[in-house]
């Protein structure tokens, strides 16, 4: 089914594809919390959270976030540290900062009412073509196609397109968007967009697609995997951090560093101090783990360090503080710091264990 087939008028095949896909979606869509609302703010939050993050990791964080910030005004008036704390575990923290910034704009310049069109939504900080189309179609019924990675894959397989080079794939994007808009059901644009995303997420998978159970396989020119550029290979790096704890009883504290605000990855977040010597002897390793961020696999070693030895063993920092262990549940920690503190099984963390546990994934 190429674009020319739907260019001068819509053949019966397009109507049937829409009908089959929407019927399948009505029966098989996953029960996700953001699908029970047409509130543009709630849909906006979910779409930002879902970018580059697994659905399973988002669900609990979304519900907690919405309980704390149920409206765009409540988010706009929140402290950034509180926003980042509830975002902890989702990664890509710039998304949270831009969401917070845009909420302030909606509150101050739009009187708390979000723009109702994709074009208007793109005027807000952090909202691009994909997110604006998702909000506009789902919340306001605008007939504009959403093209994320899942939809791109579905459309290209339907048309029999694909390229194993990044340059070739980039050239297909515009044609893919045109075909996606041609296929879009104007009567149910929000549901149709979600049905395409759902199909890509659960049936039309990147590898081993479930073509035998696909509701629109009869319209597909590919029926299987299509050529795509190879993913960049993960690289490996070593890292070593200190777990420094002092005090007794309820006053026990842990030493943490705050990342500089100008850093591109997790600015302003709190992490464990780095050891001066990353080559930690096996006898001094108290915890060892692997931690992945973007395209890097970190092989991490943690050494417990006495407070009196900290200055000698850890990298100096001007943004360092002693934090009560009982306060960690309300701190915007990096995913690695949370992972280490969980595995250290510190009894003071038990009251905050649920918060920490739900934020383990990055």
C-alpha cells in the first residue's frame, strides 16, 4: 500500500484498514491510566514520560506524578526539586525540566488553558511535532497523524519501504509522515493514532513481528522485518563510587554530590561521590553492578568509606552535602545512586523503600 494508492482519492482498502485496525484496538488495547481521560494536561504528561521509556516503568511514576501535580497550575507552582524527585527513575531529566517550564508558560500566558491545535502546542517549550500531534488528536480530536518510532515502523512496512543506512532512512521520513496522514481516520484521529502506536508496540515489533495475528497484515507489502539502520553498539566504561555514612540511629547521614546545572546529563541531580582511584581492589569492593545510561554500559564498583577517610579517597566537590538517610525518598537522586542505596539495604530506607523501589529503572 504505497502513498500513490491513496493520493487522488481513498480506495476501499484504506477504509477497510481503518475499520479493521480500530476494531482490533477497541478489543485489544492495553488498560493504561492515561487512556481513561481526555484531559490535555494528563495526556501531555503521559506522552512526555513515554518518550524513550518503557510503558511498564512509566505507569506507577505517572500515577504518583498526577497525584502530586493534578493540574497544570499545580505543576507550574511546584519547586523544580520536587518535580525532579517524582521524575527520578524515568531518566532523560531534561524532559521534566521542559515540562515544568512549559507549565509555567501555560499558566502565565495562556491562563491555564492549553492550546487546542498541534501548531499552537508546538509554541510551548519542549513540545515538538510528535507530542503536539498526540495531544491535539487525543484530547481535541484534531486530524493530525502521530509518527513515533512504532508508527514509522508500521507505515514503512505497510508500504514496503526501508533502508539500512541512516541517510536512506532519513529520506523516508517525509514520505512516511505523508502516508501516515493519508491513512489517518478523520472521525477518530486520537484512537487511530493510538491504535497505530499500539500495533507497533505489541504486534508489529522491531524483530520477530507477529504478522499472523496482525489485523492489517493483508494490506502489508513487507510481512516481516524491513531494512533499518543498525543500532549503535553499546560501549563499556568502568566507574567507582564511595558510599560514605556517618552517625548513629535516626541521625545517620550519607555523603552526596549534586551534579552541576550545566551538565547535559542529569543536571542538578544528587549522586554518590566518585572515588579518586577507579581501580578498586577486590577486597575493598562492597557492591558491584552494571548500570546502563544511553549507549554506555557502566561496570560500577562501590567502596564503603569511613567519614574520616573521605577527603583522601574521593574526588573533591564544591556541591557536596551530608543528607539524612530518612530524607532520601524526597531527594532527586540519580538512578545509579538509588540502585546502590537499595542494594545496600540500609534500615533507615525502609519507610521510603516503595518510592526508591519504583524508581529503579532508567
